[in-house]
């Protein structure tokens, strides 16, 4: 199993380029199952979760070719409209194929995801929404089986709670349903809007994606299209915090500055200098310890839960005490134990972490527990005195493209040990 070795203390300098968004590429790959024509997706990040989704797309019967992030998919025949347990257990986002498969073939069989390191991850809201579109759904033997032999029909869907992949799943089903679908309390994440862009290029009729009410007029069939995935805002945010925690001066390129506005606002309050050099690039400078600034995770456009762990790593070095509240997932504080091994003082009270500042982080052997937790350990390692060894970096490989190569090019002393 690969490890990262990091010698802390080097201030990051230079440029950090951002890759395509994993969480946009995943639904885009699922959406390619909605047409028998060829779909060409570009800027697909070369990360493990994408390879898993590509494997799933092929498993259903589609042909797929990934030429270094330029992916062509042709789903002429979907002989196996199914997501087996073996695939779903390694990646919960596999449930994104439920909507497209039932819309396209009239049936789908998808393993139910179990819990994971960050929380329960149920898909009950996906199921309820698809039932509103006329699918008959049975759950047994750990699988969700959806049937709609005569096709789906439009309906009114109100999400009880905002769900990103739930919104995406039902949007992909609604585009081929007969009549109008109105989704309220929809997720407003940029990844939902990006998926709608792709679907519209494929011939779908969608209004309001990116807002909390989405209207879809179903069409009979979709056709092929070409689409470039949006930049990864979580990778961009991780790099912004890497620049700040190392007291560096870094230009982050190829991002959408608007997508990281909530982080930018917090970082400025804490004393970092964040300058928008263009709508697609940001310079982050931070010469000293930040001030402690409280933060609560929220759905977009609020502060992303996927940046909570990395922000906490930075706050362990702050002047003062910060209160970090996690509202999206119930168990997303696994990184605090490992940060504590590096010298941080953090107390957890329910959904809140109370982070004492001015920690002198020191290098230690730590274990990555999930994707974003691993990123926070990398940031802490970059700032710590001495050597940090991070075990189980396969977690980071699920969602960050060549992170150690990018960081090393900006001056970080980080290497992968096989
Ligand atoms: N929820 C339900 N029932 C459902 C669906 C969700 O109760 O049917 C609950 C969840 O348990 C959670 C909350 O609703 O407490 C929000 O979950 P959501 O469905 O929005 O999360 P997701 O769609 O499974 C996506 C990202 C996550 C990101 C969350 C929140 C993808 C592939 N995944 O997950 O990304 O944390 O939205 O923004 O888009 C990551 O990249 O590291 C990652 C975990």
C-alpha cells in the first residue's frame, strides 16, 4: 500500500493547476447511459473513483475509451442495467446510475450502499423521487430494483432534505420522462448545473438547474454530445488552504473563483490575502498564523463539507479558538484523532469541533480514513516540523489527481513511497 512522506516547513510558491471535478465527472459518465449515440467528455480527472465509475458504465454494456481524460462512451446496448455490490461498496456514487438506467431501459438493479467513514449515506430520497416519476421500486437482498416498463412520467418532487446525487439521479430520469417534472428543494451545487449543461447539449429541456427549483420537460430521446467538465472546486479549495498553512504565495489556476467564494470569505476574515487575478485564477498569500474564524458547513453556496477537514487543519495553527460545525454528515470528524497525533488540540461535542489554536504541529505517522480527511493530513504534514508519513493514501487517490506531483512542483517536500 502506498504512503506519502512529507518533510514539513517548506512554503509553497508558484502555480497549482486545478483538474476537472470528480463530482461532476461521475454524474456525467452516468448521463452518457441515456443515449445510444456517442458522448465525448473531456477534462475527466484521472482518479480512482472515476476508474470505478468507468468500470460500472462498461459493466452495464456500454463501450468506453478513456484517453487520458478524454472519454468516449457509446451505450448502444445496455444488456446489464445493474450496479453490483462489488462496485457500489467501493464507491457510493454508483447509485447515480439508478435514474439513467431505469429511464433508458425501463429497469435497473442497484446495490444499496452501506454506511462509510463519514456517515450513513442512505439513498431513500433517490428512491422516493423515482417513485414520484412512476417507477415501481422494491428493495430486497441488499438491492434496489426499479421497474418502469412503460416509461417514466413527469411529476412533482420535493426533496425533504437537500441531496446532491439525489437531485442528479432524478434529473437524469426526468429528462426522458413523459411530461413535466418540477424538482423543489433541489441541490444548487455547480456540479448539478454542469450535469444539466451536458443533458441540454444531449437534447434535454431543463430550466433552473443551479437554483432550488428545476423544471424539466421530458423528451423522447437524447442524442450524442461533447462536454468539458467544470474545474474541481474542492481541489482548488484544498490548494488555497495548502498555500495558507505553509505561509506560501501560490497562484491557483484553471478554477472558477465564484465556486470557492465561501472559502475565500473565511480565509480573508482569518487574515489570508486572496486575490482574484481572473475569473479562473486566484493568488493566495499568507505570511503568518491566521486568526481563528468559526465555520459551519452548509449546502452550496455555503461552506462545503468537503473542505471542512482541510479548513480544520489550518485552524489548528490559528491565533484563538475556533468552533467548526458539521451539518451535512454525522460522522465527519475522523481526521481529528490523527491531527491530535500531530499536536493539535481538538474537542468534539456532537456536531461541533472546538479547535484550540497555536498548535505546534509535529510530523508523525498517521492513517488516512477518507478522501478529504487524507487531504487535511497532507496539509498538516506540509506545515508540521519534521517528517509525516501518511498511510492508506488510496483514499486520496480516489479524488485528487497527482496531488503529490502538483504540490512538489510548488515546492512541497512530498513523495509517494510504494
Ligand atoms: N441523505 C439522505 N437520504 C438520501 C440522500 C442523502 O438522508 O437519499 C442525507 C445524507 O446522509 C447526508 C445529506 O443527506 O447527510 C447530504 O447528502 P448528499 O446526498 O447531498 O451527499 P451525496 O450526494 O451522497 C455528494 C458528494 C460528496 C459531498 C456531498 C455533500 C458526489 C459524488 N459526492 O454526496 O462528496 O460530500 O454531496 O456536498 O457528488 C467527496 O467528494 O469527498 C464527497 C464525499
